[in-house]
């Protein structure tokens, strides 16, 4: 019996080990795109009930954001901590992208929606493995340091709000990655750690598309509901994102991803 895409998503979400999770994710993505190309039987979207929290390995220890030690990237320990934090973000992103497929699978969407998020999940899986490789090259590994326990909060907060999920995860959290990644690349370039520079440049290039997927499908749903995208975005971010947005912004890459300045600058101030 052919697994549905929604059940594939749940299988990824319920796999704890990071390497096993990403291997399963990449295998399912390959199967999905083979089916979409007509090389194998079609895979139905299906409907599934994802867990509220994805399975996680015993390590890293998850701490409150205020308790995670500050990273000082001028030292080797600091650079390892920075890579570890990125690995943790990427693993959460794998789950976030499969979760949006499973959690909202009962909402009719064009096939391109599923193509986009399967591709994004596949690339996030690659990014996690790139970061693991960088950590191992520096004598560490994912799980060696404590990590941020609040990474899944946006998923919990928007578990019943499809448009809220699109607004907060790709259009706020992933867009923030476009702002900060160039500075991280420069840290590793100055330290002469070329493999980390190459890995981060790959992530930077591919994350633009993930933000763009969020913007595209957010605008699609606004059109379906005949509501104003900018006003709706502001209302949803203020409802679900528990802070103001922090400049500086990478306006060029945000524009490439379909998010103009009047979407995010007003959110730098509290109402």
C-alpha cells in the first residue's frame, strides 16, 4: 500500500535521531518527486494527525532561551557553538516543513504547495547534515552542547492557524536567517574555516526560496479569502510572534523572497 504524503510527514516527525530523521526526509522527497515526474505511481496527499511535538534525540539538552550560554564567535569554542545552534535550527526546520504538510493536509491546496514544502524539507535535511559535518570536522557533534528549547513554540502557537503558520515560520523566522547568515559567513571566512563558509553559503542561497514559498502561499490564501495581505500579516505576526522584529534587515534578499519593507518595518514597534 502506497504511503500518503501526510503519513510520510508523520513518520519523519516521529523519528528522533537527527541523522535518521533527515535520511527518511530525503528518501521521501526523492520518492515524491519521482512520482510527480511520472516515474513511479502517484503518491496521494492523504490526511494524518501529526504529534504536537516532534520526536527528539536525548541530546542536546534543551534549555530556556535565557539559559543557553552566549556564543563568542571569536574563539574556536564559540564558533563550534554557533554551528551547533545552526544545526539545531535546521533540524527544527525539517520538522516544521513536514509538519505544515501533515497538520493542514485537510485544506485543499494546489500540488505546487506540496512540491514547495517537500523541496524545502529536503534542503533543510541537507543543511542539517552539512552542519553536522562542519561540527565533526572541528571535533564536535550535534548534541554536544545545550540548545534552545523554544524553537518549536511557533509551531505550537499556530497549530490551528494555517495562515498564521505561514506568516510566522517562513516569513518571520526564516526571513531572520537571511538577515544574520551573511555575518556568520564572514566569521568563518575570517577564521579560515572554508568548509563552514561553503556550507553556510549553500544554506544562505537556498533559504531565500523557503521564505519565498511562505510569501507565495500566504498571498495565495489571502487571495482565496479576498483579504489584504499586508494588514493580515501584521495582525497574525502581532498575535503569534512574541516580540517586535529586530533590524537590521537584509532588504535585498527579503525582496527576492517577495517580502517588501512595508511588511516588516512596521513590526519593529509595539502597538
